């Protein structure tokens, strides 16, 4: 693992969200400036309510995949739950609005400005004079200085996950008072507002022992609306309570409880009241939606209350485990739980994240850019986006950028750099690369008026399963034209296989085989069919979810794979390691940072470096668009669809749900009066 790491990390991003989407590590927002006036592609859906209509009490039970592995979000194993805790208990200097635009949080900052650009960039922060840690000590410049020294990368005793931005700072010092912080940079840094978020107390950042070890299990001093109360790992329960020293708007909730609940158990946990809010998969969302639609049709049910009797202001229902939902296979709900499901609502949006088809260009056929470009021209991204998003009622436009999603300031569709869907052009690229139809293959019997037929079932995966669609998936509407060009359902016949020097063009397509991976596999099958149409054969290899990323993606043991990246407010910083050109190490190995496709160019690196040093937002955005166009051109990462955000909540839950591009405001979460 390289010393320098990005703030974000790859995940399995699927229609059903196999794994939680990690948030930006150590970065929740940016400066006050940014972006045009365009609305986000999809607004957040959080059951918004003014604070006056939210009860001043209650316990909100929030489903998570696991309790935090560490309370220090700057460690390599920081996870989504750890970031959620940090957002509720630690200073977030800048938050993101509904368009993903950074906004100064006045609870922490009276001001934050670039006071000088030449010869060196100087930023001055003026802290809210009321800001204190939960032990009563003031939040001061000393906390900023300690965090910089721990994260700048000069002291290897601090095991920090990344140094981005902090390594550009020359010094951090007190200003006119201890509530004023002066930061002088050695090299200009466009994303300066990403720094010091979350801000930890110097008791965590002051020594390697505290940073590396103590902060893993010992919650830090709080300076947010909540503080960490109790933790029960056996029950999978972490309780946050109101911070009595919080100086901002009082938290509406008495307690915010994170509960570790498997995704396939969440709809039952919501229906029985064990959870009040949780991210859910499309199948669960469909169950809830159908139950509510049935209620509207059944006039006799008008006014009936949910059988599980949700209280008006949440409560700790840990002992209520009498789920009456579907069986382990996720079948339709039995009549016994239909009424309980009507007490739920599905919140829908799109996250700042996308799923991509990754092409490993380190060696083999995909080392040739022409073959990669052929795949990019053969994959029908719109049909795949329709297959995933249309049934959810979400926009289906495929992403046009690798670094931002629609609605974020600076977003630009540069996908024209690779060209539009064109199977004939893809075939021409393969032929130009030396991959010819049928060379070295045994003659195949040709059906009248058709291409030589190669049944899809003849491609058998390594675990013995044929590469056929999951039951019930093949006939799903997906916009196919039945001729291969937009085939995502599997009815078209394959084109002739291609050979070069007597070797068939065959690629290993690695996918997870767990129960939660069915939607991802369905997408993979559709891509395989589209590649079949131009003569590229794929061997679909299904592997354990736990080993998918570590043993295959990160190690380079794949030709094709599906995984995703979140996008943040700071693409010049966050995206660079993902697309940086791999560099040889002294021992002969290759340092890929997070560029698991192993494809990059010096030009892309230069554009990222220029964008990260440019203090004019418009110029920086233009540089990022130029870098993104080059990323499309090398055709190693093909964005397919923006990640759907589906969240199930109790009907009384307010100001929580599918947050979209925005940062949660934890003090406003609660239950309607």
C-alpha cells in the first residue's frame, strides 16, 4: 500500500448496494464559492420538515453494515459507520448543500478566507468563539496544528491513510488570538477547504500512540451536536447522545443509535420497529412500494394503522425481534406483514457515485488501447443504466464524467472523447488490432441469414455455473433492439469469435457470487452479451465477496470487473490517485496507488496537478474536464450508471433519508410531532 492514499476508496457499487458506499475520508465540504445555477439531476429525498415540526425527544435507530472499526477516520480501515459518527460528533468546517457545493458551517467558522495568493497562499480561519470540546476546553489553533503535523507525512510514526493537502502546508500558527488560525502553504492548493474536516482534538492528533491505537476504540472528545455514549459489540449497537456542551441548535433526538443489521434483514427490522431508517436494496424497496400501493387501492384499509404500532417519536426497540417478513430467499411478503410494510416509506435519490466497467490494461489483449476502445464502443451504457435505474423511477442518463456526477459544480460530459455506441466501429478497432474473425477456429454451421451462432451457455464460469442470466432477469425491459447492438437481455446470437496468432480473444470477467451480488451479476451478464456480439468471449468467474476486491481487483487478477467510486467536491485531489499513471518502485514492483486498471498517462497526471494548484474555480474545472476527456480516451474505466440511493424509513422520520449530494444535518434529525 503506498504511503499516499486518496480520501476515497473503491467499493462494489451495484443496484442493490452490495457493500456500503464509503464516504470521503476526512473531507465533507469546501469553500463558499462554486458552481453554476443548474439544479441537481436528482434532489435529495429526506422527508424535510422545519425544526418547529420535529419533536424534541426520541431515539432514532439507524441500520449500518457494521459498527465502526475505528473512530479515527484518517486510518486506512475507516469505514462508513466511522464517518457517520464523525459527522455527528466532530467539527465539520464545511458541509455540502443539495448540489454538492461546499458551504462554511457557521457553528464552527466565523470566516475562512484566502488572504494571500502570491508568493504563497495564506488562509485564515476565524473560529466560532463558542466552539468547545466536550471536556470544556476551547477549539483552538493548537488543534489545527496538531492535525497538520500528524497528517503531513513527515513523521512515519503516524500511520495516516493519506497526506493529500496537508503535505502542501508549510506551517500552521495562531493568528491574532487562539481562535484565529493562519495556514501558509508551500504550494498552492485549490482544495484547501477540504482540510481539517473532520477536525480532531490535539489529544488524538498529538502523539503517534493516541493517533494509531487509542483512537481506534476510545471515542474522541466531541464538538458536535452528539457525543458517543455506549457501545455493545455483542448486540451490534452504538449509542450517540446529545452533547450537553453543544452551542448550536439543540439536537432534536435524545439518542441516535447505530445498529448493525444485515441488508437482507433490514426490511423486517424496519417493519417491526427495530430500525427507523436504513439503506435498502431494490427488492426491499419494491416490497414496500407494492404494500403501500395495495393500501391505496383497498378502500377498506383507509385509516388503518400499521400493526407494529410505531410510536410518534421513536424508541429503543431492541427487544422486538418478531419479524414476520420474507424468507431468506427474499420472496414476496406474506399477508401477515403487508400492513406493517405500509408504515414505511422509500426515500429515493442518486448518490455522488457511479458503477464502472474496469479494464485491466497491465497485460494481455487489454494492454492494447484499440481493444479497450472497442469494448467501450460496444457496451451500451444507456441500456444498462435503464435496466438498473428505470424500474426505480430514477433518471437513466449514463454518467458523462469520471470525476463528478451531474449536478455537482464543474460537471461536464466529456464522453464524446471515446465516441458513441457503435458495434461496427468496435469490430473495426478489433480488426485493426489484429483480432480477426474465425481465424484458427473450427468452422461453425451458419444459420440462414444470421451470424454463426455461439450459444451463451457454452461459456461456463469457473465455479461451474453457466453464464446465463439469473432467473427472472432475462426478460426484464431494458431497451434492447434484439440485434446485439443494444442487447442486455441475452436473446441475440454471438458474433464469430476473434483470433490473433491462433489465440482466441477471451477475457476473465470477475464478479462477486454472494446472494447480494445478483444485481451486479445481472449487469455483468448483459455486458458479456454485448461483447459477444462483436466476437469478444468472456469467462465469468464468480468469487467470494470478501475476496473480490483484495484478492482480485487490488492485486490485478482480472481482465474485466465491475466496481465503483464515489465522487466528491474535490476531484483534483480525490480522483488523481484513481487515474494516476502507475510508477515503478525501487524493488521492481509497480505502484498503482488506486489505479487498479493500471492505465494512465503523463498528460493526465499533469492536468490533475495543474487543477489542484489552480485557485480560480473555473480554470480548475476546465483543467479537470480536459483530464477527464483523456481518461475517456484511454478507455480503461467505463462509467455505466450513477449509484441509486434507496433508504427505507418509518413514516414519522423527519430530515433523514436519501441525502443525495448533501451532508446530513444531524441536529435536525428526528420524528414529526
